[in-house]
C-alpha cells in the first residue's frame, strides 16, 4: 500500500480539522466562552458577599494605623536600646 505525497502533506491538516470538529461536537467551550462564564460567575459570587459598612471600614482602618505606629515605636526604641548597648560594649 503506497501513500502519495499529497496524502502525506494533507494528513496534518486533516488531523487538525478532525480535532476541531471533535471539540465542536463534544461541546467544549472555547477560551473566550470560558472567560465569559468565569466573569459571570464572579459577578454572581460578589453579589453574595456581605460588604462592611463605611463606619466599619473606617474603624478598622484607624485601628490598623494605630497598631502600626505602636509597633514602629516599639521597634524603634528596641533598636535604639540595642545600638546603645553595642556602643557601651565596644567602647
């Protein structure tokens, strides 16, 4: 059984066409359809979220800022104390 040159060249193209046809027949959505489906689901899930009120956000933001300043002051004093200790030990 001999294979002609035209059949050899056409077979990769034919295989690709068959693959595309198989994907269409199986109903697998393409990339863009998957992206649209994902974004639609994201929108639905975001509607289910219980969002904090403006007052809650402001309150927690203030607490975080105060905590950051307290920790920064503690670390600054600790660093200053260690620097002085090293200075005393080395002199």
